[in-house]
C-alpha cells in the first residue's frame, strides 16, 4: 500500500466516526459524541502522518501529541503544506486539548458518577461543529497528493 492508500483507509474510518457522531447528535444521545469526535481526529492525524512521512503513526489516542509529531517531522515541515500546518495549527491546539478532557473522562480510572458522564446538547453540538472545522482544515493538506 502507498502512503496515500493508507491515508484513505484512515480517512474512511475518520468519516465513519464523525458520521456516527452526527447520528447520535440528531438522536439526542450526546454522551459518546466527544469520544467519536476524538476518534475521528485521531484517525485523520494518523492517516496524514503515514501519508506525509512514510512512517506509521504512534499507537496513541492523544490527538495533540499526534499533531505535534506531524509538526515536528522534517519531511512534512519542509513542504509548503507542512509550513502552513505549523503556521495555522495553533488555532486548533486548545480545542484538541479540550477534546482530550472529554475523551479521558470516559476511562475507568476517572470513576465519575455515571450521571456525570452525560453532557448537554450545547456542549455536544459545539464539540461536533469544532471537530468538523478541524477535520476540514486537516483534509485540506491532502489535496493534490493522490
């Protein structure tokens, strides 16, 4: 498989996750939307990493870490796309960290009350919409690579 074919694999999974988040949003089932948003971004970044670097991405769920690893890769940042990525990434840095908060609260070590896991519609909608913006921005770095 080429790096771009691997990217397409990750992109398919990323789109599936964000489409599932939309289904849950429409059904007013908000609890898992942050997890699906995080997974969608994680998969997109892993696909970008393998496509732009020729290496497999780290086995982690930490999206800020994945974005930073991409930004540190000399093969990527030496390209025009990489330079733009570095310049514009900070706009999304806080959101990636915030999204990880919701994702990490799903782990058993948090041991929150079950009712504390539920989030309100406005939070779920905001996370979903911001994820869509970030995914759209990330997809822009793949244009013309096929």
